[in-house]
C-alpha cells in the first residue's frame, strides 16, 4: 500500500474537497481519500504508486493546482486494547 500526500492550492471549502476527491476516485484506483481545505492537503491510500503526472493533470483540469507530491509506503495501523500490536 502507498500513501500519497498532495499539497493543493485553491481549495476553499468542503465542496472543493469533494470536487478533488470525486475527480481522483473517478480517474484512479484508490482505497481511501481525504482532503482538507484548511490544511490544503489531500491524502490518498492506494495499492500501488499513482502516476504523478496524470494526477497533477487530472486535478489541474478541475482548476486546482498540485504544489507538492509525496508518496511513501503505508502500513495500516493495528488496533489493540492493550497497547501492543
């Protein structure tokens, strides 16, 4: 699994977040996506690394701009009642 973090310019409200999320879900295979207009970021969890150029292009067509792209391995956190995991 890969966690991709994007810094996005232009998000002003929750509708902007939805617009970004819907665009990415439509064009890419993602497990989870969340955006925050107050932080100016979108976080995506996917099986493999996403094509940075295609991602920038898809989001750019919606009127927003990807300022930064960062991808790293993602491991789902395990839940434990006893703090061991």
